[in-house]
């Protein structure tokens, strides 16, 4: 029945802020992954599923490749490794506004030895033609790449040739996920990510990097189409707690209002959101506290 059907995994990798999550969302056509202008927005590997005519392409969005400075960073880099394992192809994203960096060369040199590798030269909308061509020239000088496609993930430019190039990497096979699914993330997980995204936008300086979110309650009322969500916004220092709350609670209220809108869209019902702010000292270096916030190295061990 699925003789002519194609199905496979493509891992999306790149340095922080390259536009991997924006591209994942654009290709899937749904918001699978949160996006922000801050580096290290994505912390887990996430699936985005494209159900096309005669194929199912499973994209794995991953955290930006960087040198880990704490246990959370180690978890993130382990997520990248795990995402790259046994895939049918790699989609490596480069930020044209930044140009090719050392990490890009190192990654690509190794990647082509392991899996077919396609490069998306992203943010073409934000550079001059000269800059774009200079990047393309450098990429053309590299050996072993399957395709190089200049794109704008944000403006959804040139995504069709990219999709075609990736489609060429998929093996024949039956779909692995139901055709109406676009991610395997749970609503609970998506809720933590939505809250974290709003915190990334509304908080300043180093505060957002130490934010974690734990959902304590996620329940639909029996008598009304209302979902009650109670969540902890966790920060690393007492001084950060005051910043998260803001003057007279103003910042926390802004986070809640922005998040509630997205949460209601996600669940398709009214949401009652209750937020608490808690301090967990240095949680990004504690296995126990990281586990509480959903970042557990053990979850990645057998991948
Ligand atoms: N101008 C422009 N900006 C883009 C484009 N794609 C992404 N961006 C912006 O780049 C920033 C980073 O985007 P993300 O998608 O979060 O990048 P990422 O690679 O997933 O980042 P990490 O998860 O931190 O590794 C955001 O501000 C995006 O709006 C693009 O095609 N053009
Ligand atoms: Mg990301």
C-alpha cells in the first residue's frame, strides 16, 4: 500500500540564532518550536512533522550548537547529538547576516561523512546580494554537500527548492505518525515552551537564560469548556524573581496575558492561567532540579 510512499527523518542543526526553529515552523506550517532573537532559545530536540502528497518528512529541530557552560548546556548539546543519530539527512542552517563561522566549517566537515547534508543559507532577506554571494561562494568550495539553498525562513522565501532537496533524501517507507499530527510534543510541554517564549521576550539581560517552567496543573473542567493551568516560572536568583514579577506585578501580568492568548489557541478553549515565581538556586547545574523542569540526561541516554 505504501510502495510509492516516502518517510524519513531530517535533523535541523546550526549555531544558536541561525533560524532553525523559524525554519522548522515555516516548513511544517504550524508553530512547533518557539522562536526568539536570543541565542539558545531551543533547549530540547523537537519533532515537526510534514505530511505531504506521498510523503511524511519528520524534522528534528535541535538546540543551537555551542560550548556548554553548565549542565543545562550539556543536556542541550546531548540533545543535538541524539537528534543527529540515525537520520536520513541533515539540514544545516547558516545565518547569512553572520556569515560562515568556525563552528559551521567543523560541523559540515564531519556531517558530510555521516549523512547527506543540505545547507540552508538563511536570512537572505537581511543581507545584500554581495554578502549572500560571498557566503554561497564559500559554501560552494566545500566538498560533499548535497545541496545549498539560499532562503528566508522568516519571509518564507525559496522554501520549495529546499523541500525538494530534502524530499530527495527520504527513503521509501510507510508513515510513522498519523497524518493529522504535526508534532509529538505533549500539550503540557508546549505550554511550558509558550510561557518560556513570553519570558524570553519580556525579560531583559541575563534573567531569561535562567528561566525554567514547570506545569503543576493542566486540567479541563468537567462542567465548562475551560482549561485550568497552574505553572511555576522558575528563576535562578532572588534578585531575578523581583524582575520577573515587576513593579506591582506588571511584568508577570504581561507574561501571563501574552501566554494565555497562545495557550487558548492551542487548546481551543478558554484558559485560566495561574503563575507563581519561584527561585531555585543554580538549577542549571543541578541534575535533580533540571529533571524537575523536564531536562533529564537519562531521557536521552538510549537514543
Ligand atoms: N531577517 C530574518 N530573520 C530571521 C530569519 N529566520 C529567523 N530569523 C530571526 O532570527 C532569530 C532567531 O530565530 P530562531 O528560529 O529562534 O533561531 P534558532 O536557530 O532556532 O535559535 P536557537 O534555538 O537559539 O538555537 C529570531 O529573531 C528570528 O525572527 C530570516 O529568514 N530572516
Ligand atoms: Mg531554536
